[in-house]
C-alpha cells in the first residue's frame, strides 16, 4: 500500500446509520487531530448523501474544539436542501459528545457558463525544487529540533516550497508563499476523492504565511485554525503538481487571515482557499 492509498484508507468513513458516519483519527505527529483530516472527512460524509452527478463547489467550516487523535470521530449530516441544480449539506463532527467542527457544503450539477481567471504566478517549476527529505538532508545541521521532527514525518502529500520554508528561516519578511504539492501515488478517476484530498492538503502552509511579517516561531505562539472556506472552480488531479499561491493580507486581535489560490501546471485556477487562525503570543 503506497502512502496516498494509506491516507485514503485512514480517512475513509463507516456508515453507522442513515446520515451518520464514523471516521478514524489520522495522526501527523501530534496529539490533536489535524484540521485537514476533519475537513476531508466532513466533506466525504456530505458527499455520501449527494447524487453522483453533483460535485462540491464550496465549503465553509469552523473549528470549534481540538480533536483527540486517539479517538474516533462521529459525523452527522443534515440534508438541508436538494434543489434542481444545487444540493446543500451541513455536517457536524462530534467527539466525546461535543461538536469539534461544523461545515456547510454546496454541490452542483455541471453547467456551461462564463469563464475567466487570474494568471498563475511565474515561479520555479517543481522539478527544480527540493522536497522535505532533500531539505532535511541539505539543512539538518542548521535546523532546530522542531523543524527536524516536522520534516521527518512521512506525509502522503509531497510539498516542494518555492521560497525557503519559514520555519527554516523565521525572520521578518513579506506575507507571501508559494508551494507545489501533489499526492504521492496515482489515484483513481473520482472527482470527489480528488477534491476531498485537496481539502486535506489545503490546511497546510496557511498560518505560517501569516507569521512571516513578525519573525516569530511556533514555540512563541498558541496557534490553531479557526475557520476554513474553500471554492472548487475546475476539475483537476491531485496526483499531478498543483501550485499553492498563498498570502496573508492582515493579522489583528490575535488572529491571522490567509488566502490561497491553487493552480495546475497548465496555469488553470482550480481552487481558492481562505482561512483565519489563532496566532496568540504566549505570555
């Protein structure tokens, strides 16, 4: 089983009752559930109640409580609306009897319409950049222990940063970031699965972009995702390279606001992301 197949298996859901599903917790090295996992599993739960001719075009979620990576999560789906073109679902993720995340997602039939998009940034291609293993080998003697641990964790999504990763160089800079990413392994032809795994991957690299103007490290902060919104514009494959172009327009009141546009290698804008997160300075 390759790494991406293992991830698909790890975040798959079991049906308990009509509109109720359970999911395992997928660890990425911490005691808390990774936000991208809850996001992806909530999207899966919603999609399991939607006709196959409709694909998700947007989702809006709120992280309410940290999840326990040692315990399963229950997903309760509310079928809000089944219209002629759009289907709307609400999902609540529950652990220990409490909601830890809720999400609204909208699905749509495929339609022809107007087309325009912004241009993809002109950055280095992924073939000219280093992955996590290569970065670790090249800079291990210069890295703090926390960065070594982060780079050493096997990940089913490969990331190749265009700029030097912030945690390797936590100095004040502009709040812009570009990262190539793709799944490690070929995936089946399933648009919902590709969108689910992109939702999972989209939770990486956002908050660190909001830290760049301040020169602080994760050790200086209490940090957590607060909400996450995502729009899917065009079909894509997550097992081919995608460019995540990120920026952080603002930070205030102990919150960092971040945005991301995701392009395929042909320059097509396939998805957009917005997230706000807690970045509270430790006493």
